[in-house]
C-alpha cells in the first residue's frame, strides 16, 4: 500500500487521542485526581510529544 504524507499526521493524532483517553479513564475511575493545572500540563505535554513525534517521522521520511 502506498504511504501518503498525511499518514504521519493521522498517527500522531491517534496517539494523542489514545493518551488523552487513558488519562480520562483513569480520572473517571478515581485512580488519579486531575486539577486544571495538571490537565493543562498533560495537554501541553501531549501536544509537545505529538509535535516531536511528527517531526521525527517527517525527518525519517527524507
């Protein structure tokens, strides 16, 4: 199957969604308590790691 340039972006969004979903499930089950500060930190880290992953995947492609 031919790879498209959007494949890496789709992978990163899927990975970020998975990480966010895991944190949401842990929060709903009461395993972790999240404040606004920690939710913001998780969001920033997820976006940062997603950008880093995307950059690495794009760099590897060249």
